[in-house]
């Protein structure tokens, strides 16, 4: 029979005040209790009213007859508010955890009551069980302010590239409505060249394009040109940061140094290295390969309930940016690292399979490669059969000599 462990703080000598925060735009709903089975006291506080929040904590201590130095533990769900509330609570000596909303157990009935009050009561009960040692919640690891700010550069680049694709698609769609095929991608986002091509374009009967259509195209071209210049500026900044990290500059952060280390591998460019370092390896710690794969959402999800089991595919429960990037890097790895152990495994496993089999196998390559990159950046273990950029540069120098 399984043994149930209990935290010492559940004894009367070590009581706790549990507080769950249900956040909204205008109001924070607080659920306060001292036990997992007791009825929670619900209070409303104006959003971001710090003095009011601390006052409610003090009132709860007096009403429940608790000592001033009692241990206060709080929690709230990760979401739009980010981690500044966690930092505020920690700064005031309050022990806080940020909860993954997907890990909260819910009633499986198709119709169930759901209000902020009920959610707060449920959350504070789960918080008490969590501190009693039960595995009922998944706690989100909170990055430092510096690590959180470092992630903005690659995320901003990704957002701008998506917006540029949207602008070019709108140009193509507007021209296609009049039978004109001028691809902005083929014109390399050259503003003057695109406008020249559009002015020379004619409709099916040889007449010029309508003036309002030309105005729309000019507007989208201006947007595309602005976004392209912003992308080039951010990419230049990213290259400069990595260049300084490769020179082991003292002002380089741990994430920047790890990005420079990852870029030493052939097939891992500056963009991929920077994303992996800022989102994954720069501020997180992993104990084993299972944690690495799980955080990227690249682990399997088996299903078996009385009958034959089946595999539902990867969980996709982790960081979507890293997961998408690793699939892209895996295709590049097969191209630029043909002698590596992972590449040989892919070819041996796939053989003459079609495109569907290759797409399924590339996910396994992504998981294997991510673990190898973790060993490389944390333990200095070069992936078996992989080639470093240092070796290529050294070979080129010898050949030139």
C-alpha cells in the first residue's frame, strides 16, 4: 500500500495561512483558509491594490486568531499578468507559487458551475494539498527579470517576420483579384522594384490597375519595407551580442554565452542558438533527458484503458517556440551533419519511407537532438559524429596555407 507523506507544517505547532488569488482586470478575488478541509473566506480586492491586499492578509490573521509571524503561502494561475505579482509577494516575505492552469483538476461533467468564487475556493484547497506533499499541481518556474527580458529579442524577431509575411500575402491577394501575379518574395522586399512592377502591370483587357488598388498596394509595401528594416536592425543587434559573447566579454550574460557555445555546431545558426539559450538553456536547469524532452512537449502520450494501447503523438505541452525550432533545426542537422549518430539513425530508421514516414521520424530526431544539445551546452559533450565550426575553419586555414 502506498504511503502518504505529510508536511510538518500541517501540525498545530506549524500552521499556515493559504491564500489563492483569482485575477481579473478590475478585481482580485482572494480565498483564505488555514486547512485543506476548512471553508475558505472569500474577499475582493481592487486589482493592483497592494496596501489593500496586505490589509486583507492582516485582517485574516486577526479573524482566525493567527500569530503575526505565521507562514503565509499564496498562489495564482500563470497568465497575462506574468510574474510581477510573484515578485511583489516574495519581496514582502510571502511564499508564492505560480500554477500551470492546465494542471488544475476539474469536474468532467459537460455542464459544471464555474465562477471566480468557486475557482478561488478550489485553488486554495489544491494549494493546501500541494504544501501537504500531494502531487496535485504543477508549479511554473519563474525566470529572473534579466532572463525574461532577454527573451524579448528573438520573440520580437519572430513576430516581425510573421507580420512581414502577412503584408506580402495581402499584396499578392490584392493583385490576384485582377489577374496580376507579382510575388513580393521574388522581388526580395525591394520597395522601389515592387512599385515599378505594379505600375507596369495591366489587367486582362490591358487597362491599368485601379487607383484605389494601387493605394492599398503602396500601403502594404510601406509596411513591408518598415518591418524589413526593423528585422535587419534586430538581426544586426543579435549578431553583435553573439560576437561579444564569443569573445568572452565580461558583460555577456549566461544565456548569451550558451548561445555562442551552441553556434559552434555546424547547422545551428545564430537565430536558433539565441532562441534555445534564452528560452531553454540560459536560465533553466534539467536533471535528466526526460525533463528536457517534456519541457519541449516532444514526449509521447500513450493511451491504454482496458484494451489495446495506442500512441496519441507528442504531448505539445511544453514551449511551442522551442518545439517548432527543433523540428526546423532537425532538417538542417540532417543536411549539415551527415556523419552524426542522429543523422545515421534517421536514415537507418526511415530507409525508403515516403514523406509521411520522414515527417514522423523527424520529431524523434528533434527530441534526440535537443538532448544532445543540452549535453553539449551543459556538459561539453560533443554529439557523436558532429562537426564543429572550429574544425571547419581550421581545415580551411590549413588548405589556404
